[in-house]
């Protein structure tokens, strides 16, 4: 009987481990902070009540193309952030390269809702 409980406990721990996701790195956590402060207003909540709702960015780098058909690459996303596109303004003078790298690192996570370390 005890052996059966141990096997069940081990199986439960194994299953829980399969679904556990690692915490964000410090760089990804900084990217999440930047995303929440500067991007989520349009791309998540649309609390600015934009008529054309900006695209959802979850899983952005898991796709082959961006919503506009351009390749889903860091270079393309960085260019959009620096130059703006459509109704999205340029963030060229609002972000350092370190902040850009952090935001890109966070976008690479698929934007899972994790707590920073």
C-alpha cells in the first residue's frame, strides 16, 4: 500500500514538473515592465479606445510572419519600434538599446504571465 502511494506521489510530482514554467530572467522581467508600461495600453487593454485594435503580441516570435506579413524577426520588430508603423508611434527616442534588448527578450518568452525572480 505504501509503495502505491509513493508511486502516485512521484507521478503527481512529475506531472506538476511538466507544467511548471521557469521564472523570467532579470532582462525578461525588465522587458515585461517596459511592455506593461508602454505597450500593453494598446496591445492588451486598448484602453485608449483605438478604432483599429493593435495586434496581439503573444507568441510573436513563434510565428513566421508579423501581423502585417513581414518576417517575425528581431530586426523587423526593432525597426517597427524605432520607426513606428500605421498608428503606432516611434519609440526611437524613448528607449535605450538595453531597454530594446529587454523588451525583445520578453517578447521571445511568448509573454507568459510569470513572476520575475
